[in-house]
């Protein structure tokens, strides 16, 4: 899509420790004599900050000791939905023992039907925070409403933007302003280019801590819940400096497929995995059919580690 | 998807002038002796309020004198984006003269790229309101953020939920609470069932004034911008009591296709059309290639009227 | 896709009564002094004969008295599969009375499963031919194998290429050589451009009597069997001189949707419709759920006629 | 889709060394007292022979010394199109040295446009046969027309059915009758269930030597040429006893992506890979942008071997 041609715009930004100036529509920012400007970018296509044309070296997103985009494949694991402190605690200990670095869990749940379990909300965040501190794991959880930004700023380590909000531009700007690490899922009807443009909204607000997460797209195929687009993930990796995550749980829809999709994503170059684990999946209040047991997760982690090693990486 | 089986829930609601009780998961609401309850609905599938199983007669959504879902095909027309008062005024007068009943225009614009024109925001709403009052047309415009609900409540006649926010459940609940007529677009990666479930969120808050709007889905075909799913629109009509609108402008992507798609939608049974018209499309700040000139819109209105007549309807 | 750059090729052709020369990859056919050559076409894109760049006037495909592409909307109707002479005769008389011009019916049936009814084959063709002659309707039926070309040449008036063979290039060449009118369905995973290139194979063999038939594409939506791509059909019409047909029966999958899709296709500009009609649809050996009864077909024909009139056409 | 209910059918078959009887629509084959019948299958769904419900152990397809479906991952490599004996010889020697077991190459080429290079046909088969014998590699090549079956029977070791002919049921039956190993590609618009039903046509003729090949499906994403459906491949593996192949070249569309897709397919459990290699890809007469150089292929083979080892397999 054509950029707005009506008038020239400029934006000053500090990103990845550099002072930038952006100008669009593309016109040479020639008269900039200010020595404090280190990079000048002409906006010739609809995403530039997330592109690897200006920033060749891969970005590493740091959350405490966890470094996403480094040689080590980072695994975030936990229940689809936070149901109780006990549930989260059981899972957190198990996944940590198996090798996961981040604790995931949904507090605000975007459910297709209003009659499905909607999550514990603020109480869910409190549980995650408590358990995360207890077991020593940073927490990742999804934001759904701009009005909740303060609670996410105060209690959450990595903020997830879900597939249904992948083009909720108000929310993207808001997490951009918060400055915290963001896990940005690809919308189920979005192209790779649109996914990078969604990331661009976050970077545009000065927040460069974005991890892109492929979670399956909508296609005609129904033997899986969504089609994990490994090719799109690899294509994205060639276009951006941002780290890439894969979520094998949602596209699988069935437990039996999760291992294979996780391994495929690692072999294709994913920097991070997001995996649903529940102490008793069959009793889960959501996504009962695709969550792994802690035992199955442990087996998967071992397979991932051996695969990573064969690829010259670590997990 | 299975409904939450963990615990029974009830909800009391006044919808379409009736006192309702909903119970889920489905279990007979047998002990209800309260005479004020007129309808008791078991939630056996993920949408029930929007289904025509309990409400057989079609719903008519009234906005002043404009009745959507009646025998008359209602046309909303106006620019993609509000650019200036003069622009909106020119278009409004022209489309009213040609037979449009509602004035559309974007103030808050969900743009794929942050470098595209983002709309005039509150100022855009003010312009729309002023022109709408002047020419005597109710206004339709898109909301993007729950934090803007007050301004929409106070100044807007029909609130649009765009395709990118079609599963922004916080926003759906919020417009549900406002009670005002809602134009709910189908998400570009959403099935008809998901679209009805999005409507369900709004009805669930007690707001029955919902018009469903088909605007094209994402498919592999690229000779058009999106694939207008006429079949899905007709399928929806067989499942719901809510009126259905079609937006021929966005799927067309090209001016040449808009007439044909508009006529096809009318022939297939659409109750409303949403059409982009700009005084000078080639200078438009957004969607330059698909907006009609006022002249072309007038020709289209005449074709719609003659088609409607042949179908035993009015336009 | 890039055309073969390795060597120049030429082809002489007589099409639509004109002597043509084609040259590819594109290079000016400048030294042609032969006066018998009326048109010289450089192949600059992967389809040129089916494009309306060289032949501006719409093509009319004539089958006896039936003219497809003229002002009159032509309707072909009949059973999905030929089951018996009696069945075909009953339907043929009914659809003729209602206004259909062509008799359709499947003798060789491309069925997804080998356990589904595979059609009567040669015997089916014989029945169609006999009934067609009796009631005075040209017949349309599908070819599946190059080895059957002789029987189609001798007994069939219009040869259908089905969606599953839309890129069976051997079969396309073969029907090109036969010279008879061809009804070319779009493949369920094919773009409009690929559809035109499939037509190009037929024209390339000197057979210009091709009608393009949109019959629904594969998308994620499942409330209909396929997604009738009205937009793609209109886009094709803008690119080609060939007449366009729509098949509302296959995408509908359900009887209730067939009328609406048929009317939508007419409103969007279809030159021809292909509709499945069965004396007792519920007993049909294939497509039981989408075939119309003769009574329902008659009602539809009346609606089509009134719609056509409103559009300045005839039916 | 419902099976034909009109009349009962039976079929006797010898498959995988067993005498079978099939009956459909499903009804117990109770009166069979013939002792020579070892397995009796009721056709309760549209594919049964290709399902792993009756044959639990995985099928191994043998082509000389090459065993597809065993612990060793089999790689078939060679040019997209046979262009000359020298070209094929160069590639064959290189890919054999690197570890490929089968030589692939197109002689009859299904090209979207009639102006693209159509392959050398019979002469191409002759070249493949000669080089295959010379270097000691069985050959895989695509059939497009039932009329060519004799030449394939006499000269080809493994017959490929391409994506465009994935539902060309006449051709499927024909290769079923030939009895030779078949590499059956999934159609670009076909579901996993339809793919298994295509295989069913071949098994139904008594030929159990079928390898299923995932080669990418049509989706809205265009950063890759097709979307390699790793999830669909894994889902198929859970449903069938037949070995599964992946073609990473066609979905990639770009050389840079081929390695990652190949590794992902191996990690997900593919039994075989089909990879395009050309001595000078940039000069190739087809698929110039996705063919690997022999050097790049050798690097890929080494990565595949190390990955296979980590997975407890061999390559």
C-alpha cells in the first residue's frame, strides 16, 4: 500500500541505543546537521524499523537472564489459562525442571465465544507474578485492553499481543509506549508483511524489544486447527532483525502433533518456543485437547535439546 | 469449540424488549418460576442470542428514520477517511441527493502501516457530526479503542467495529454496553460462525442493535483485494435474525469492480451497503483506488434501485 | 512466472477467423512481410490469446442456436450425474419448459473417493445425446481422460473441463484440438491468472470457443462447500474477451443457497449459469444436497428473468 | 461426503501380499466363507486402504536397494526439468556423491503457461534412464497423460503424479494398474483427506507402492510460493501406513528457504525429501529461483545427516 503522500513527516526516536530520524514519504533527510542523529531512515516501504536493512545484526531481547535471539533456544511453557495458584505452581515447577526459561499463562483470555471461560483477569496476573517469583521464572501473559496497561507495566515481564489483536493498532501503540518486552503473535489472516508492520507500530513508539511469534494461519486445511507457516517464519527471519518464536500448540489443536511441530520450528531456525502445558490437560478450562502433560513436555524438551545440539545451538 | 464445562452460569438480560435468562453449559432452566422471565435459553452452541432459533422474526435496527433490515435497502456512503469539513460536506450532499441514508467516514483509521495517514481522530468525529446534522444524515464511523467510548456515545449514531478488531473482545463488550447501533464487520480471517460469536458478545451485554457487515475475506486470490464472500453472507442470513450489510469497496480494491460487487450483494439479499465515495478519489489520503466519484455513485444508486425493484424490494 | 528465455518460438494460428502469428519470448515480429498474417502478437505475459488486449470485442460462443456471451443469459441445467434415461428425460423437459437452453449431466464423474458413484461413462453420453436430440437441447458434459476424446468429438456439443482437471494440460490441449465449444471450470486452488492461462492452452491449439466457468474456490470458510468468487469472476471479465459462466450449485453445497448465488452471479455480469436439477434430489447418486427440484428451478428461472430485465439483459 | 448408497459393491484385491475383500457401502461381509480371503474391509469412510486402521505397520516402498519408509531418510534430487544429457549427468553424479539415493528430473512438464518450456518429453525420459543406469540411481519422473503409460512402465522406476494432477482420477487409476512405485503429490487446493482419497484410487487398483508427497498448499501468504503444510504432513502420518515425502523446493520458491524447509520436514518426521538441484540454477529453463547448486545441496545433505542422527534416524 502506498504511503501517505500528502505531507512530509519526521520522527525522532531512540532505538537500540541509537538516535534515529525517520522521514516519510521517502525523501532524503539531507539537511540534518545535528550531530546527535546517528541514523537517518527514509521510509520507502511500509516497515523499516523492523527490517534488517538498517540493522544488520540480530536483535537480542533480554528478560532478566533470559536472552531471546541468542544461540540458546528459549522455551516459554505453562497453562493456556491460569485456573488456580496450585495449578500454575505445579506446572511452573515441572517446566522449569525440564528446562523452560519463561512461565506462560493466560489471565485475560480472548475467547471466541462469550460462554467460554474468560480467564481470571487481574487475579490471574497476581497468581502468575507470585508463582513466577517463587520459582524464579519471568512471566509472559496476554494483554487485551489498552485500559489494562498499568497492571501489565507493573506486574508482567513480557507482554503478549494475541493473534486476535495482531492488528489492534491502539494496543500495539500502547505496548510500544510501555517499553517492556513484547511477544507479538501473527494474526491468523495476516501476511508476513502485515506482521512486520504490526511490529513496526511497537518500534515506532521507541520499543525495540519485540519477539515475533508464528502461531498458525487460517487455511482451508482442517486436519490441524491452524496451519503453522514454517515457510512464512523463515521468510520473516530473512527480512527482520527481530527474534522469532513459534507456538506449536495452537496450530496443532491435538496433543499428538505438538512435538513434531515444535521440532520442525526449531529445525527451521526458531529462537523461541511457546508451549502449553497443564497438569491435567483433560480437565483444562480451555484448549484441553492441545496442552501437554508435564511428562510429555519433559520428553519434548529432551528432544529439542538434542536437536538444538545437532544444529549447533543450545536449548 | 466446547463450552466451559466447569461450572454453571446464568445471565439475565433484556433484549428486544423481552426479559431473558441464559444458562450455560446447557442445562434446563427448569426451576424458574419468576413470571418476569419471558424467554429461557439454554446455551447449547457458542452463539444463541444472535441465532434465529429463538427469535424467528428478522431484527430491524433503527437509526432515526433509517430502518436497517426492512424492505428498503439502506445505503451508507461517504469517504474512506475524513480529511476536511469541505470534503465531507461535498460528499454528504452528493450521496444524499443520490439516495444514501447514512453518512460514513473514518476518523480513527486502522492502518496497516504506521506511516499511512492515521485519520483526524476526535476532530474527524466533530466534522462528521456537524455535516451529518447539517445535511440530515445519521453518521457511521469506526471505533478502535475502548478508551474512546465516551466520544462515540455522545457524537456517533452507528458505531463501526472494523475487520481488524472483529475479535477484539474488550471492544465488542464495550460497544455492547453503549447500547447504540453497531455495524460489525467480519474479520478477514474469520468464519461465519466466529462472526456470529463476535455479535454474540455485543448482544450478551444487552445491545441487540447489531448489523453484520461482510467485507471480504483473505484467500489466495489477488486479482481482487479481498474475496467478497457472498455465499458466507447468505449462509449467515440463514442462521441469524440480524440484518446483513455488504461492503463492496474494500474487497474490490479497484473502482471498476465496485458496481458489480454491490449489485451482486443486493441480488443475494443484503439489507444494507457501505460504499466509499470521495469528491476526488485520486487525491484521497487512503483507499484512493477503490473510492467512487459522486457521479459514479449516483449511477450505481440508480442501478441498485432498479435491481431492488426487480427483487420486490426498495432502495 | 518468467517465460522461457532460452530460445525464440513462433506459432501460426487461425483464431476467430483471423490469421495470427505469436512470438515468444516477446520480440518484435518485425520482419513479417507475409500478407496473409493479420495479427502479430508478442507474448509479453503468460496469456495473450485469452486477453482482451488484442481482441477488444467480446467473444460469442455459438452452440447451434444458443449464443453464449450475447445479451441473453444462457442457462444450462440438468442432473449432477446421469442415472437413467428416464431421469434425464424428466429433468430435460422440465428445465427446457422453464427456460434452460442447454442440457447438462455427468457421464464420467470425477469423484473424490473411489467408493462414490463413478458415473455411467459411455452409456451416460448415449443417454444424454438421445434425450438432448429428443427435447432439442444441445448437451454439456465433462471429459476426464484424453483417451475418450473421440466419443466427445462425436456425441457432445459442449465439452466441460472440470475443476479437478483445470490444470491437466494434456487434456486442455486435447480439447483445444477437437475445436468444439469448451466450458472450462476454474480449479479450486487456482488464481484468475492461472484460469486464463488454462484457457490459453485451448486457444493455443486454435480453438477459440471457450467459456470460463467460476465454480467456487477453496478457502477457510466452511458454511458453504466452496467460496463462489464473484469478485474473481468480475476481475476475469475485465481481463478477457471470453464469456463467463457461474456454477452456483457446487459452492452452495446446500439447496437453500443456490438461488441467492445464482442471482448474485447474474447481477455481477455472468453470461451463463450452470445449475444442477434432479427430479428427486434426495435420491440422487451424487450431490444430493445441492440439486434443485424442477419446481424450485422454475421459480429461480423466473427470478433470473426479472433480474436480467432490470439489468437490461434477457434470460 | 456420503458414499454411494444406491447399491452394494464388492472388490477383491491382493495388496501387500494379502487377499482382501472390500464392501461398500459399509455392511458386514459376513457370508464370506472363502478361506482365501485374509482381510475383509467394510468401507465406512471414503478411504480405507490407505488408512492405518487395517494395516498398523508402516509400509516400506522398495525401489531396488532404496527403501522408503525405513529408518533411513531417502533423498531424491535432480533438476526441475531435464534439459540435456550433460546437465543431468553433472547433477546426478554430484547429488549421488552427496548422498542422494534417487534421481529426479522432469521430462513431461506441467507448466501453467503454454509459452513456458514444456519439457523434452520421451527424449527426456531416455536421458534420465541412461544417466540413471550409468550412475546407478533409480529415476523418478512425472506422468501427465494416461496415453503415456507404456513408456513410464518400461523406463521409469518411480512415477510421480504432480500437484496439478492430484485429482486426475483417470491418471491415478492408470498408475494404479501399472503397479510401479508412485510418488503422489498433494494438490495445491486439496485437504489431507482428499490426498488420502487420491492414494486410495491407486491402492484400489492393487498398487500399494505409494509415497505421499507434501509440496505446499495455496494460502493467502505470498512471501513463499506455496505454504509447506508441515502440520498436514504430520496429521497424514497419523492417519496412514504409507510413507511421507516432503518437497521443500516448490513451496520455497526461493533458494534461501529450501534448507530450512527441508530440515523442518525431516524434524517433523518425513521419510523422504524431493529436492531440485541444477548445475547452474540461474540458467535453468524452469524454476530458476528455487533450484540449489550442487555445492549447496551437499551442505544441505550434511545438515540432514546430522539432524537425522539426532532424531535417531539415518540419511
